[in-house]
C-alpha cells in the first residue's frame, strides 16, 4: 500500500497559528485538505492574517480562543474542538511567549517567564491532549524547537546587532522541547501516538529582514547561502501530519539550510 502525503479531513490544532511562520504552516495544511483550528488569544489578528483565504476556506479554517498561559484555557479549547469535530488528529505546538534578553543581566522572573512560555506551555498542551489520543489509540504531536536548542549562537553575528540576539532561556527551553519529544515518543508509542519536533534555522521576520547586513551574516552561515522563507518550513508539518509519516516518531526534523551542519 502506498502512503500519500495528504492530510485531507484531518483535524489539526496549531497554537499561535497566525504568526510569521505559523501562518504559512496553517495555509499549507489547509491547502492539503486539513481542518485547521488556530488556537490563539487574538481573533482580530487571526482575521487579519487570513483575510485572503478565510471566505473560501470557511469550513476548513477556524479560530479557537486559547491562551497557553492558562491550563484551563487549553483544556477548554481541546474539549470544544473535540465536541465539534468528534476527533482531534494532530496537535502542533507552535506558540511561545518570552521576555528578557541579556545573558548577564536577565532577571530571575524574566528567565522563569521565558521558560514557562517556551517549554512549560508545550508540556501542558501535550499533557492535556493525551486523553483524547489515548481514547482514539492514535494521534500526532508536533512541537517546534529551534536551531538554538541544538547549537549555541555564533555571537560574532550579533556583535553589531545586539537587538537580535537570542536569549539564553530561549535556547535552553527549545533544547528541552527536543528532549520532551523523545520522552513522550517513548511513553506514547505503544498507543500508536507519534511525537516529533521540527527545528527551524534562520527564518528572520519581515521586520528583521529590513536590516540587510544582518541577514547577509545569517546567509553566510548556511550551506544554501540564504535564509529560510516561511513556505520552506511548512511542508515538513504536512508530511509529519500525514500517513506517510506513520513510522516516524521521536525525531527532530531540522529545517535550517544546513546551518547546524557547518
């Protein structure tokens, strides 16, 4: 039997699915036939992000109020979607929140806030989706890590651009996501539930790309000689959510243009 890369009819939840990278992931999943619920805080931002496709995809694209800061909101959002659709096939942990940047002067509360928003929020979403997937005896969990969860920043890149420096708690939390992925892949594998991570490399936002010198420094450190575009990342989520990835679990799929290979 040939497994195809399709998510037609699958019910997929994505936290923070209207941001720079989340929007592209959401649009690609919809293009391939998924029913996507964007779990986020701001419905106006959702509507603004998907103005061009909302009407024609009204049956496939939905907003669901959920602030991953609060466990009860996660529980309530999952319950509402499951009641409406009768199932949940895939959870994509994409949202995060953070504050603080200085490696030397970061406050304790900023460190704790960043770890909470980048790692603890993912743990809470995984924990709360497990009962649904256990009942179904199947499900997919895909969490977003970062190249800085695998390697340290090359600080010379940021010497003239300290405003773009990735803070220490971000990398520590993203590394934690990779380990959390392996842990839950082992824990849930016997139930037919797969758990994987996707690690993006340099995907500077449109705002950051206004600084061409900084972008050039990023480009020079990839094997492909360019930074990533959102559509470069989206396809791996379609693949991992599809039946073509049935035997893949506990893996970290790196999409970084070769940055971590050099």
